[in-house]
């Protein structure tokens, strides 16, 4: 019984934190100005983006990543009815591949951990490491819970310091019910060390929901 109460409490906290982070994200000037936005369809241990995706698909062109082999393809979100469960149990759009990377204005990047220099720790597969350099002009925001902001995330020496435009945000997300134990291996669709220095949707949200930003605070 006690464990059920703890689980319920942590689940409730996660929902509250997700709501605050998402509210900060949608209030961010870069997001408000964006026409084409790359989001992610969250797993249980990530900041919940499901309602956010449905809400903003009525006003913006929303793209979601699809795991294809060792790469992430981007596809247009057209509604929950056009989604199918893909690799790692992630819901993915079934439409045509989107390749006009230059049209993407804003990217919300998930991660296991971020630091305030904009470095990002993914799940080890390197999907975002390979994808993000192809979209240099987009504003990038790391999305995570407060506890996922670390003092320092290991960064590879070869990684060059991003320009102001290339920087990536980092927004914190709570990982309680992480199906990412499955998803840590399962959603290994993110990179291990990546440079994300633009914004973190968690710091500016509130004390209970921090965000790490290098470019601007959300």
C-alpha cells in the first residue's frame, strides 16, 4: 500500500512538473515565432508531450522522429489516428518522410541529462548526434526534469563549441516511472554526449522545475 501511495505521488508530481515545463516551452519566444517544430513523442519517464503535440498541431507544422535503422527520419504529425508503435515502443507518424530541414525553426530535444553549458547525455545510440548537425539553423531546446540537470555532462573533445544559432536548449524532465529502464535501452534513440546549448525549458519554469539554458531562459 505504501509503495502504491509513493508511486501515485511521484506520478502526480511528474504530471505537475511536465505541465509547468510545457507551459514554459510554449511561452518561449523562439517557439511562439516558429512555424515548423520538431518535437518528440514522450515515453513514461519523460516530460509528457502528448497533449502538447495535439494542441499545437492545429497551429504549427509539427514533426516527429521515426527510428529507421541507425537514423532518425522526420515525419509530419497529422493526428493520433495516423500513429503506429515503432522501435523501442515509441509512437511514430506513419506518413511521408520530411526532408526540408532548412524549414525547421525549433527543436525540442529529449535527453537523460543536461548541464548548464548545453551538453547533453542521450541513451547511447547516437540518433540525435547524427540528426542535429543536419539542422544547424533551428533553435534547439533540451527538455528534461529538474533532477536531470547535472553539474557536468561528459563532452567529447572533438565537439566544437556551437554558435549562438546552433546552440541547444535544455529543459528538465522528471524520470520516475521511467519505462526507460526499458527505454534507456529501448529508447536508445538518443545520443550519448551531445552539445545542446540554447535553452532548457526547466530552469525558467519554477523552483520545482528548473531549466538549463545557454542562450536564453525559458
